[in-house]
C-alpha cells in the first residue's frame, strides 16, 4: 500500500512568497535589493498620485520619478510676485510668535522692563494685522476668478465662476469681526477650501493647467504661517483680550512695583531724615510767593 503524497509547508510558503501580487501583478520581494526596488516603485506611484491631485487631475506623466511638467509652464514673474506677496505674511506670523513669547514673560513677571498690559495690547495689534492681511490675500485669490471670467478663459461660465470669486471675499472680511485666534482659524479653512475649489476649477478647464499647483504652494505657505501663529500664541503667551483679566493685570503690576528699585522715598538715620521727591507746581508757586514776601 503506497503512502499518500505529503506536501512540504515551508516550500509552499516560499512559492506563495514569490507569487505575483493580486493587486499590483508584480512578484514578491526575493531579496533585500528586490524589496528596496519595490518600495521605490510604490513610493514613486504614490508621489505620482499626489502630484496628480495637486495638479487638479491634469498631471498625465506616470513614471516612477514623476515630473511636474505642468507647473513649469507657470510664468516666472507670477511665481516671484506670489512669493513676494507672502513675505509680509511670513513677517507678521514671526512677529506674532515673538510678541506672544514676550507677553508670556511679562505676564509671569520675568520681563520686568515690559508692562503686561502693553505687551498684550501689542500682541493683539499684531494678530489683527495678520488677520487683515490674510483677508486681503484671500480676497485677491478669489478675485482672480473674476478676471478669468471677464477674459473668458475656458469659456464664459457665468454666475458659477463669479460666485466662486466672490465667496472668498465674503468669508475673509467677515472674519475681521471675530477675535483674532478664531479669525485665523476661519481663514485657514477658507484658504484650504479655496484651494480645493481651484483644484476642481483647473480640472474643469476654467484655469490654466499650472494654476492648481501654483495655488497649492501659496496655500501651503499661508497655511504654515497660520498654524505657526496659532501654535506659538497658544504655547508661549496669553492672548490679549481673553488670556488675562484686568484684575490679574493689576495684581501683576502691584507685585512688580513692590520688587522694582525705588526711585523716590525717605532716607532715615538715627537723629534726622531727608525726604527725596519731585516738587509739585503748587509747592513751587507757594515757595516763590514766600520769597517775595520775605523780600
């Protein structure tokens, strides 16, 4: 009687390991070099898909090392001026974080040369400047669609493109009525939402093929500044208007006055004392009258 055939489990696992994937149709990794090559190919495919999404679906190159050829068509002057317009926003974000740090130090009494109330007021002004400049940027990006509609780029789209251009301005200028931190968060949502709309507009042929990528990099710049301002202000210092109450300010000022060096007061010794203070105008007038009477 013959013995039944036996299968070798380790050998079947090896064959299964070398079998082609049901998803990609490629064989499994047979060595470290092969695994490295597979990882590079999958990463390249992911980058291709990411670039295609940024380009609004007009990215057609499908290689392991994708080339973002549509963005190279962007006029250099537009790219340079777009970055130049973002420089004040970068400066305002950096100033906001610095002032938040200074306000935090003043609030806990470590910055003795800066009044907490003044520090909070200056921080509030810096936040408001960033909010207003962000509103200008968001409105400008929306107005570009009006220009394309007036020029008839991709055909006249009517109220759809006009509403797309007006919506960012309505959102942007309504945020200036909010407190600065909330306004920055709303503007961040506005920039992200407008980039998504521009992405779809590029896919529909309403804009040049490079416009979606151009908008992505500008939105990335502005979004990074907004997140940096929100994170830095929340981490370093209190926000003017709602981080500290007036009672806390008075307590901090009183404590600082207690520890600061005295500029006037009474110098005493064993037998007599000397009062050191500035003369008031009323005292100076009475002394001059006494001198006249004595003469």
